[in-house]
């Protein structure tokens, strides 16, 4: 179980240490354990409770009102906000403001706190991706400049890389999947998230990154027992159509499974696909694909 100091709680919640002490003493908001030195020591549950309080506080509720609600009522309000999408919207709006202000500390602190509250997958699916979609729309309407988008994307990337590096290492002999984006495609966050999910579930995966030339794929399949070449495509800026690129990969690597995911899957004719191709249209299909691989590699037994 993780333990946090009051400085950690300040960093993760955005509420100053002095204010946290007042909330504790005056309103009974979070009662931490104490070291022999009498310094406060907070648990995971303390942090989660505080983050729920802070959410309501940022929504405009007075701290004295929140204190009178009690834990059960607070939890019910949070669940209602989650179901209505207000919880995620509030977080997304805060991240957007931090991006516009280039406030990296507040952005990273908020992202870390939400990850601890919701878990990695829900944070990505319910907060990060909607945030990135909103950023994209604002960029298209000139409400956000490119460097603000790059600023936010880089901080999200740092979080993903840290999470990937925290997972157990896979033996090099177990690598079966290669993740990449084609030439002129620079959206890295989706393949980092897929790498995280694959590694979390015990799959051997190599992430070649973005803008990968065909020659790079040929080198790696000659060095490793690769079975799957998986590319993610959001923006196709190459001279080939998405269908043509998929077909070229399938022809060049006939003994490999070629997987495509991303928005550009809508430009693939499913009725006219090579036999060694697989299309992933949605997160539901991606999780089904993960389970198929886990069965194939003996990580789990068949679900049938």
C-alpha cells in the first residue's frame, strides 16, 4: 500500500498543505495516521477520499457543506457526476486550462491524481482521449495553437512511458508483436497505450514508434520471431491510400498477420482484404484481439 506525506497530498490534489490542515482540524476532512515524529501519513484511501472532496470543491460546493454530507453522500454525488459525464468533463476542462497556460506541474499533478482515483484504463478512455479530441477541435478552430497541443501530448506521453516502464520486463525471445505508425504518421499516444495494455497482459511487444519506413520492418522481422505487424493510422499523409498500404504490407510479409487500427480503418474495404489482414475498428474489438493473443500465447485458456 502506498503512503503519502502532506506534501504529496498537496501535489496530487492541488490543495495547499495549510488548507488541508484547516480542513482536517475544522471539518474532519481526512484524518491521517501519524508517524512517531507526529508528521501526517496518508493512505491510498485517504487520497481517494480527498480527491472526491476536491472534485466537489472545484464544482462550487463550500467545504463546510461537503463536510456535512458524509462519505456516503459524497460517493453518491461523485457516482452521479460520473454517470452524467460531469466528473470527466470537469477534469478535462482543468487539463485544457493548464494546457493553455503551459502549466506542466498542474497538468501532470491532475493527471496523476485522476490515474490514482480511476485507474489507468479509465483515465485514458474517459479523460485523456476525450481531452485530445477536444484539443483537436480547438486547434481546428484556431482556439488553441499547435505548441499547446504538443505540450499536453508530451506530458501524456511521459505518463504512458512511465507506466510502461513500471511493468515487468518481457523476455526478448517472447516478442511476437510489433507496433508502429506508417511514414508521415506522428500520433504516438495510441500505440503507447496499446503497448501498455499488451505488456500489462503479458504479451511480448516491440514499439518501433512513429513514421516507420518499410525497411525498418524488414530488419526487425529478420531478427525476431515476429508474428504480428500492427500499425495505427489516424492521419494518412502518404502517397498511398490506406487500402494500398495495407495490401503492400500483406504482400511484403505474407507469413505475418498485418493488423490495422485507428480512424483510417473506415477507408478499408472489409470485403476486399488480404487473408493475412485484420482490422480493429474499436476499443471493444481491440480487447477481443488482446484476448485472442493471450490464448494463442498460452497466457490464458480459451474462453469457449
